[in-house]
C-alpha cells in the first residue's frame, strides 16, 4: 500500500490527487510522477518488478544446453577413437565405404621369395598373359555370319583402351576377368590346376598385378605402332642396345686373347686397360637409310671386300666401323690382339657364320669414359671437342699415358689421373 501522506506526520496532509478512489485504494506509482508538484520531493518506493515470462529466452537456453552436451559427446568420442586407433592407419571418410587393402604374396620383390614361390610366380605370369591376350584377341563369329568365301567377320570379346590408364573402367574389366579365370583354373582344388607347387599360396590381387603388367607392355607396343616419335625412339634404343652388346662381346673376346697376345709379342705392356666397351669397333649389318638401291650397292661392296663375290650363299656380312678418334697405334694394338688368336683348321664358313669386312668407314661418336692421351688423335679432338663448349667441359683426358705406351699422334696429357696412376700412388 502506498502512503497518502508524507513520512513526516506533523506536516499538512497532501491533497488527494484522485478523490474518486476509495480511501483504502492504493495510488498507482505513475500518479506520483503526474502530480509531483503536489507531493514535493517525496517519491514512492519503487515496486519490485514481477518476473516476466519470456518463452523465447527459455528456448535459447535449452538450445545452448543441447549444443554444449553434443560438443562434449563429440570430444569424448574423438578421444576414444584416437586412443584405440593404430599408429600409421587412416580412417575412412564418413559416408564412403572403406576400401579393402590389397593383399600380395607373389608380387615381389623376387629376392624375398622362396624358390617354389618364384617358380609359381613365373607360371602364373605366363598364364595371366596368355589369358589377357585371348580375351582381347579377335574371334570368328558363328558360321551363319560367314561370307561366301568362308571367311567370317571378326569381333572382340573384350578390348583394351590404350589411350586411357590401366585403372579405367574398360581396362579394369579385362584385368579383373583375366585374373578371375586364372584364379578359378589354378585353384589347388581344381582339376585344371597345372602349377608345379600347388601348396604355394597366391591371391587375386597378385593375378591382377600381373595382368596390369601385361597391359603396360601391350600399350608400349601400341604406342610404337601408332606414334612415329615413340617408334623412332624405341628403334634407337634397340639399336643402341644391340650395338653395346656387340661391343661388349668383342671386348670379352679380346680380353680372353691377352695371354696369347703377350706370348706372341713378348716385352709389350698389358693392353687390358685399353679394352673398354665404348672404345671397341662397331659392327653394323647395313646402312641407316630407307633407300633400297643404296643399301643394295653397299651390301655388294661388303661382299666384295669379304671375298664372297656376288653370291654370299646366305652368309651374314658385318661392316666394321672403327672409332674416328683413335690413333693408328691404338688401332694396331687391337689388330694384333685379334691376330694372336690360335689358328684353326679352315673348313669354310658355315651357313650361319658371321663374316666381318672393313670398307674404311668410321664413326664420330664421342667416347663416354676418359681417354689416355696416346689413343686419341689431336686433329679429331680439335674438330669435335675443342669447338664445342659442352663437350669440352664433359670430355676428360687422363694426365698421363699408361706405362709402356708412348704417344705418337696422340693428345697432350690432360689433368685427370688414370686408375693405374692412382694405384701406383697408393
């Protein structure tokens, strides 16, 4: 109840601003503000506001509480998963099924396999390769589709798309099919199993790996057939590999003749350090040109130089192309080594014999290994090395010649120690 008079009881009573109200009816607080000039400085005590009911405030509080609880649950689950997870493993993304890990037994490396596993591995690789080629090979249609001549059209059951990678849908279809067929046929319980060791385990992933290797090999052949650049590069690799193989064989043959050479020429130094692969003579069986007439004329010259006449009777004639960098002294040493071979009874060349002829041609290929001064001609060095800044930096000449060999037309000594000099210094 609000007082109608000031707190000072001796003061004159204040006029009632609302005479129409009953005596016991409390005066509302706003009346004091309206009639402040009547009441003076006396203010009624401020009433305590009633707690207003705000439904939206309760909803926000409940949402905040739920978010805090959800965050706490997520934190707890994350910590539990991290504690149980093995180090180095990856968890699959949510919403995507985890891929099964590949299981390999015979994939390799071969050094880590047992002998029986190596045998089975080679057998399975051949079987998978054969199965892949059968799947992609063309086959004859039914007899009803054959033409009048009895040769029907062909179609492919499966087909590789060599323009795509190995994991594409079309290529993977062939790979999985071939692996499944071999897995079914070569199962230890199957009557069609032909493996030498049936107790050796293997997986379908192993077979798919072998099928992918077959695909890559076939794609390289396809590129060589369709891309002239790849075909030219591949032919160059093959020619270089064959050339290096012949040089290595010639080097090994000459090394085997060194005892006979030292016996035939007593007092000479051992020429073994001079017999390096890239210093050997090249052996070629024709010209690197597409002109058939020119190749034919060159071949006839080879027959004549070999003393075979115009009819070699199927004999192979190879032309010797000596390095243009070598000095006559170095060439003579190699000729003496070749001439020190023991003489055999001359029975005439057989049908598969290889005869070598020399037409005086040379090759200008720069040797890859460092050279001794006496084996390289100075004029060749001035033309091919001194005028080329790149070759001049990469080309190396030993500081001194081998003991027992004297430079005639050779280079002046360079600045690199030879292996023999380093051995003497030790």
